[in-house]
């Protein structure tokens, strides 16, 4: 019974972590940013709101990504004998996770500082890059969830 609970915890952390990340990013990129931009109509308070909202979020995302990676590594170890197709799907999932972590690192430690110190005329271009990278991260994370479902089906022999 304990083994089943631990297996469920590993899977739950992995699946829910990915779902929360996708949901939070989708809300930020497609709801919060566009609506706040309309509400503030280009006023500097728009940037102030975003800085306030995201303050401290970086480390929560890092912790979430670490939980997803750690639970994924545990799942990989648990099912390592599942077969070559399963391992190929898991390799693709790892590649997508690394892509998203790389993009998040770029956004967090390059684009945010650039945005904080940008002149007003530079902000539209920086915002556009944020939107493109955000959409790419959402798509990669959603694809990763889909590959997770495929991996489960392959492991089950479906």
C-alpha cells in the first residue's frame, strides 16, 4: 500500500506540476498581460503592475521545474525497462523540459533586467519577445503533457 501511495505521489507531482505551470503561463501570457496592457493604455503603471505581480515568482518556478524534473527522473527509473519507444518518448520529454528551462532562464535573467531598464520606446519590442517566448514555452509544455500521455499508453501496451 505504501509503495502505491509513493508511486501516486511521484506521478501526481509530475502531472500536476506540469499542469500548474501551463495554466499559470497561459493566464499570464494570454489573459493578464493583454488585459492589463489595455487597462493601462500604455501608461508606465502597466510595467509597475507586472513587476509587482511577478515579484518572487522566479524561485517558485525554479522549485516547480525542479519538482517536475525530479519526479520525472523517478518515473524514468521506475519504468526504465518499458521499451525503446517509451524511452524515445521520454527522451523527447527531457529535451522539451530542457528547452523550456533554457527559455525560462533567458527570460528571467536576460529579458526581465532588459525590460526593467528599458526606455519607453524599447518596451513594445521587448514585450513582443516576451509574448513569443511565452507562447513557445506554453506549446512546449503542452506537447510535453501530450507526450506523457503517449508514454503512459506505450507502457501500458495500448
